[in-house]
C-alpha cells in the first residue's frame, strides 16, 4: 500500500518538475526569437538605405549622361546645319559655273564653224588661183622633195646598210668568240683500239686452237674477224661495229689473263664482256645527258646515246663531241635569245644516228631523225638537229645554232686528228674517181667529203646514162676508198641554149 502511495507521489512530483522546466525553456526561446526579429529589422533597414543611396547615385549618373549626349547631339545638329548651308552655296556656285561653261562652249562651236568656213573659202580661192586641188598640190610637193633629196637618201641608206652589216658581223664574232672562250674544254683524241697486246707469241696458238676451233668460236660469238699475222706480240680485231670490237677486245684480254681458252670459256667471257659494255654504255649515256643538261630522257634513248662513247669521227670521240656541241649551243642560244633547252637537246642528239649507222641504211642525220621520232622527242628538237649538215632547211633559230656549234667543235685546233693534207687528199681522190669517167665535165667534193656532186656534158650523156654513171661511181668509191658513214653521189645534167641578138 505504502509502495503504491510512494509511486503516485513520485509520479506527481516528476510531472511538476517537468512542467516548471518546460515553462523556463519556453520563456528563453521567445527571448531568442524576439532578438532575431530585431536583428533582421536592423539589417533590412540598412539594406534599404544602401539601395536607396545606390538608386540616387545611378539616377544622378544617368541624368548627367543624358545631358552630355543632349549637348553632343545639339552640337552635331548645328554642324550639319552649317554644312548643309555650305553645300547649298557650293551647288549654287557650280550651277552658275556650268551655265557659264555651256555658254562658252556654244561660243567656241560657233567660232570653230566660222573658222572652218573661212578656211574652206580661202582654200577654194587658192585652188582657183593655182588651178590645182589640195591633194594634187600635196603630191607635187612630195614628188619635188623626193627628187631633190633622192641622192642624199640613197647615200644615207647605203651608209646605214653598211654600218648595220658591220655591226651585225661584229656582234656575231663577239658571240662566237665568247662561246668558245667560255667552253675552254681540253680536247683528247680517243681512238678505239683494234689491236690486242699478247704476253708472248705462244698464246697465238692457244687462241687459234686445235684445227682453228677456238678462233672460229671466238669469231662466231663476237662477230669480229681475228687477224693473226707475223707481227710479234699483237693481233688485230676487225669489224665495222665498234661495240663488237670493244666486246671482243675485253673478252680476249680476259681469256688471255685466265689462260684457259676453249669454246665454253669463250662464250662465258663474251657474255661477261657484253654485260660490262652495256653497263658502260648506260653509265656514259646518263653522264652525257646530265652534263649537257638534257633531262627526262627515255632509258632506251640513253642507251643509244651511250653507244657513241665507242664511236670516233676523225679521231674525236663522238659522245664527247656531242656534249661539247651541247654546251656551245646553249651558250649561243642564251646570247641570241633562242630556246636554250631545245638548242642543247638538238646539239646533244645531232650525231645520235652514228651509233647505229653501220647497222641501219641511210645517213646518220636521217637515222637520227627516225630514232628521235620513235621515242617521241619534241619536234622542235628534231628540227634543231636535222639541219647541221644542210640536208634539211633551217626551220628554226636553234637549227642554225646547232650547225654553228658543230662546226666550232669540229673545227677547233686539235679537235680532230685528221690533218689538212689527208683531208685534201681524200677529197681529191673522190673527185678523181668521177673525173676519170667519160662525159664528166666537173666534179666537186662537198659537205666535208660526204657528197660528191658531178656535172656532166649534156651532149655526151643522156638521162639514163647519167643514172648508170651515178651507180658506177658509187660502186668505185665503195670498193676503192675508205671513209666513215655514207657518201652521196649527185649527177647533174643541164642543157643550156644561148643565142645572141645582133
């Protein structure tokens, strides 16, 4: 019972204490809330005052800007008004000046018409007095002046012509001299060796072989004739083809060094020599094209060009001669304002036909033309190279330049080994063959011995006999003389009838 009472009293006491505590906390929270409200009111009041101050400042700033812009606009308006007034005044002045000019132009037109009328009246009066029209008077005046000064004009023209020719000739000499001096290449004669040195005479027996087996195999493989005579220490290789001679020489020298000379070794040596020669041809052709500054050539054309390295003309290496002519032609073209590239290419290829002239019929010029056309070389280059022996006309300035450059290269002292005496002797032999034939009146060896021109007596030979004569002389030249390339035989039969009126 007591425990129940104690429990009830405890519960009541706890509730009372809790009530007192809650009332204290409530009073404290109200105080905090009130304090926070007072702080918020103060901050809001400050913010409002700051905003009002900023608004006043902004309004004042905008007001000042507005006033300043208003003043600027007013000033601009005043300037525009003044300019407009000034333009109006200028327009008025221009209009007045235009009116004045129009009046003056009308007055000038009237004055011009009056002057023309007066001139026409005076001219009519002069024509009536002189009895001539103005055109007739002009012609008479010009005719009299021409007659009066005709002698002086002719003399002056002759002087100018002579002076012009002298200047042109002097300029041509200067250009040629400059080109020769600029080149200044040393000339080295290069002759293909047709003899092979032997270490001893016993090797001749090995070369011949049993019953001539080795020498026949060698001649069949190389296409050359091997001449073994009593000359000690040497043998001779004979062939019209310089490439074959060179292959044979290299192959034979290698066989002699090896010591084993038999048909199988001969074929192997010849194949190696051919490969070596082809490499040399390719290298020399590319070097020549590069040195002559003629790029972008077909590889096959370079191979044909390289074959000239083994070709000589009167002791002068044809490939070196072609490169030299290319340099000379380039210099001349530069001096004369011609196409330098075309002149160089035409000069480099001018003797390319000589690379195969022993295999293909025709002159080396004609062969060269066909080679260049086959490989699609520019037609301007073909025209430049084809006229260097005057077989074709000079169609371009470059063709004349190539001909001159070729003559300079071949005619320089030391360029060719053929002496003047031998040259003259060869020409005399050509003419002698023709002069010994019946019916021949005169003969002339021209184009450096490349053409024999024969004039026959028209009463002694008819046209058919002239054809037979040309064939006979060509056969005799071929059988009796030694010469490079081809010789053209031209027979001329001309009939002239002369009468005199007394």
